């Protein structure tokens, strides 16, 4: 944008610059400026540093002109070319700049200033004067602009309109309707960005309101209903939109969270964004309401720890307690949006079961394990060092860091395993995994740097989701994909057994595949009925996004790489956990050293050994997570060093518990008490993200550093491991963050040596399905029973109800009607949930992986693709007859 100061005619001023072919030259408050064609006047003013008051305007939402606070005086050329004044002030948030236009804001126009004062007076007529008790007080645009663009005294002498309050839009979001100024930011966000019309305008005129549709509260029931608006079937549609895909019944039949059985209650994974963008105190968060004032808070930037997107956040805390988290502004990543999980699920870091002191288990003379007791750091490190030394001599020690770590901590675990314990038995994957995935990560992910980005997602013409449920597993990815879809740039396709609600809101196309048949579908792309999709993936910018779920499908990741080679599409791996990509880069895998260097490559080992100042590194690739636990269970390994691992996340939790109980010596580094700490011999407390600085690496490969927010004496994992190495007589050199970076940076750059060969694994034959049986499909819901969501009951109330999904044919064959309870069972156990008949692959039953009442891996000891029994809640009648899957 070019800017010149306008000068009076005849002053000898140089002529204004010639506008660019796509530029528009006009004047704001006497300043001539050139902006791209289509620029809104309010944006052009911002670029000049001219502040125009506004409420409804938001740079990431479509213009609405709802509040009228941004009125300006406008002079524009008419058809005869003469500049004339428009009859009325215009809303600058909806007005596009045109050549020769002369805009005068409240700074230079008494008319614009008077208009803005008038709008402010109208907004305040019914607005309550409760600023001292309003959560928005102190950071409220209405407060600020009432002072700068409003009257000093009110002329309103009548009684203000009031409403009962608050209305619970959901368990997490509360609405004070009398504070609402009808700017429609919340409804526009819900409709345009999230695609969740969970809140909308209702009624007209002076009684127009915003809120969740509730016939009784909002006055639609009984005599309050305008029967001209009511449909013949007794439902009431409004604003040409409906909620959850169906018109909403009037009166007592109106749906609630409690009676909804679709698995999609009246809520949104992104509802907290409406609180943050609300310009007044109309929408508030239930957990933060009345807990603090903005001027009491200290704000620290941060990075969300719940998924691999690396969303920017702002941590607001007071007296050592985090009270809320807000979305940070980062145009390259999450723009200004967050998932509700990233926003509200932070109380786990200060839960009552937080471990604050080292714990050591008593041992009887005969070696029998006793109880854990508090110990000093010196004692705990001495006991841990002695136990690990004995375990190393008794077969070795396996290292399970988990996927929640910062890249610094993951690097420390990898280096500790190789330098201190002399083993490559280290694997961060606390989930279903495979050797094929190890090869895929080494070939296509590790050491590749910044690859596919969020901007690529919204610009891609075609995106194929393979084993990835974007809304559930990476919420910001979903929002950026939807941005491209809404703009008409992006078409989304997904390989999955059913079209989720997230895929429907992406206007996506389902490539139906029963679990285990994904390689067959991927290999078919480009031929037959999928020829057009193959051509689309061959276009510039096309993407294939791979989720961690494909790790458990033999041949799937090999098929992805073949597809990419065949079409030229770029591939991006999007895991669920925040620390997985960083762990891959840091070498916390049994076959990879830092930077993607293969363990089996002698030159790579020499390179790393020289950097670490050791003579040599272990040469044989190590065991993966499952093999480490199996070796610990049978006594092959003498000990385990475990990071933040939730046993329920592992492929076989029961086997993991047995392995932990049978292992000779277990050291656990944890934030909170867990099943691992309950079986550990030494527990060393570590700091959660809010109490330490560190770095996550997002799925893009983008480095996401964050500072320490709260003062704490708790130590990060890398410092504890450094102290433990010292107790074992080895210098790890990773005490401080600076030391870790100095040690790791030369190794975590791009590796120019030989990479791991691409996997070439054949697909497995799908299992035959007997009558009364089905193939299990499953993935995590964004809000479930995960440990990092503990302590937030308001958020838990917005989670989708766990249901079992079956196709009409599968439900009929199992004798389970829609809505009835269905039991899904294996020899290990069973899960009983309400059945929802869904348009999906036949002979498949879908369950949420880890929701309340549906712990699939724990209860069934099964993973997607395994056969399970399906029948009414009383139990299925299994037979030996088999039918094709």
C-alpha cells in the first residue's frame, strides 16, 4: 500500500502516483492512499492508523453492517464524474473503496461523529450498567467506545428491557441476553467458520435475540409462537436454517442435550471462540465467570498442548493460578481461533493428584514391593540410578517417553537411552503402531523440515484424508480446510467407513472403506470410478493428509506413498499428540536418530556419536513399544523408564499393566498420579507446560517455542534426566534449555545422507465376518475421557454422547433397532451403547475409542479391523456361518 499526504491544488505538490492496474486510489481524512481492488474502507483506514469504532466488524468474518457504529461521511464520483456527498453516512465495514472516493471519519467530519454518537446512544438504551460485575469489564470495546464516541450522560429515563439470565447455550457457554448488542459476531462465526449453527438470531424487531433455540425461554411456545411461521408438521424454522440437520420442534418437544441420541448434542467444538470475539459481556465462559477481572491478570503467550497443530494461545493467570486461556493471533497457524479443548482443558496441570515430590517404593529383604513414600531428590535419584544400573545389567532398559513431550524432552529421552542406557529400545508411540509406520516416518517425515503448511490446506484444490478425522483429531486443520471449502477453492475426500459430521460440514466426498480395506481403496484411485480423483490429485497443490490410524492397517502407508508417487500429490502426516512430530525429529524412535538419521546407517551413527562425544552408539535397531512391553513382561528387559504415558492409550492396556507389574524396576517421570506411577519403583515429578519453557514441533514441521507462564520449582523432563544421568556417572549435558538447543540444533537440521527406504508392505486379507459379528471401526473424539481433560466438568458436558454406529443392514442382521442398546463384545469384555443406524459400510460397527463408557482398547482389547460380536444388549447369538466382509 502506498500513502501520500494530499496537498491543496496549486501548491506545487507532485502529482499523486499512478494507481496499479489492480489498485484503487482514494482519500481518507485528507490522506490519499492506494489499496487493492475490493478493499473495505475500514481496512484501508486501519492501514493508515485511523481507528474507526466498530463492534460487528471482524477481519476473519464476512462484512455484516449489523451494529452501524462505523458510520463515516462519504463523497464519491457520480455518473457524471462529479464528486458528490452520499445522502446518509455509510457503514465503512461494508463499503468497498472506489476510485476518487473521499471518506471522512469521525476525526474530520462532524456528521460522522454525530452519527456514531447516535448509534452508541441507541446501543446503550437497553444495555445494563453492570460493568463492575461483568466479565468483560476492563477489556470491553463497548466501554471504550462509549467513552470515546458516546455521550457523557444518558437521556434515557424509561425502564430498561431485561431478560432472565443467564441462558446456558451449552454447559460451557452462558448468555446474558440483555447485554447483547446484536452485532452477530457469534452467529457469523458459527455459520461461516465452524459450520455449527448452535447459536442464532431469533425473533424480530425490538424483541430480536441471540441464543440457543429454546421454545420456552425465548417465548416461542404456546401463544408466543407466530403460527404463520410454524410448519404444518409442528416444527418452527427460522432464518432459513435449521439445527443438526432437522427443523426444531416447538414447545416441550424441543431437543436438549439430554434427549439427543444422535451422538451430536447441541454444542460445538469451537464455541469458546464466540466468547472471545463477543465485543460485550453477553457470552461468557462458565468456568471463568466471576473469577477475575482483566486488570488482575498476567498474560503470557503459549502453545496449546492438546494436538499437533501448535495453536498459539494466551495464558491468563493470577497469583500462580491459570484462570483462562485465549486464542493468540497467529495468521500462519490458527489465525485467531481455538478448539474448546485447547481453550478450556488446562486444569489437568494443577489437579489434586499432581505429584510434587519424588516417591520411592519400599522393598522388603526378599525383594517384595512395598508402598511408595515421599523422598528427597537426592534419595530418589540415587535409588533410580542404582535400580537402572542393575536393570541394564539384567537385560537392558526400555524407554517409553510418550507423545506429549516437548522436542527438548524427547531429545533428552533419546540421548539418555543411547548414551546412558546403551540401547535403541526407545519409542514415543503410546498408541497402535507398526514397523511399516516406522519406515514411513523415517522415509517421508523425519528431517524433512517445514513441509505442507496451514496455508497450503486452504489453498489446495483437492485434499484426501486417509485415516484422519480432521475435526476430532486436529481441530485447527478442520477450520483451515473448511475455509478453503467455503471459499470454493478446496474439495475434500476421505477414506473412512462413514461420513462423520465433520466431513459433512466440509462438503466432503466419502470413499467408503471398511477398516483394513484402506490400501485397496488407495490403490484404486486413478482408475475406474476413481479416475477423476486421481486426476484431481495430480493438480498442483493437491494434498494427501495421513492420520496415525493408518499405522495399524497393514499396507496402508505403503499405498499412500504409491499414490503420492503416482499422482504427484504432497503427503503430510498429522498425528493426534502435540509431541509426536518433535519426537520423530529428536530421534525418540527405535530406528531413528535425531534429524531422521537411520540407526542402521554407520555414517549416521558416527555423525551423532561425534556430536555427543561418545565412542560409539548401539548399532541394532531397537524394539518398538509393543515389543518393549512384551520383553519387560517376560523378563528379557530388566527395567523400564516411562514418561507421560496413559496405559489406556496403548494397543493392549491389560498387557501393559501386566508388563509394568512384572518388570524388575520401573522409573516414571510424570506430572500426575497415574496407573504407571502406581506400579513404579521410583516416581520423579516433572513440570507441566505452563510451568516451564519449551518447544513443540507442529505436524507442519513448524517450530513452536513457548515461555514459562507460572513460577515453579518443578523441573522439565530433560533436566530430571540430566540429573539422573549424573547419578549414573554420565554427563548428558542437557540441564538447561540453552544446553539442549546447543546440543540438538546441529543434529536436528536436514539430514543429507541416505534416508530410510520407503515401506512396501502388502495389504492384509480382510477377515471373514460371521453372522452376529462385525469389523470394529473406531477413532478418538476431540472431547473424550482423556487425562488432559480432567477437572473441567463444563467442557465435559459438551462432549458428544458415545454411541455405536451400524449400517441399516448390519443393524437388521444383528437384531438391533435404531435407538436400542447394542452390545459389542470380544472374549476380553464388552461395551454397551445406544445404537444409531447410519449410512456407512456394512458389516462394520463404529465405537468412540476412549469416551466415557467406551474404552475400546481396555474393554475389548481390540483395534480397528478386528472382528467383534454385535447384538442386542442381552448378548449376541454367535454362529459359525461366515459371510464376506
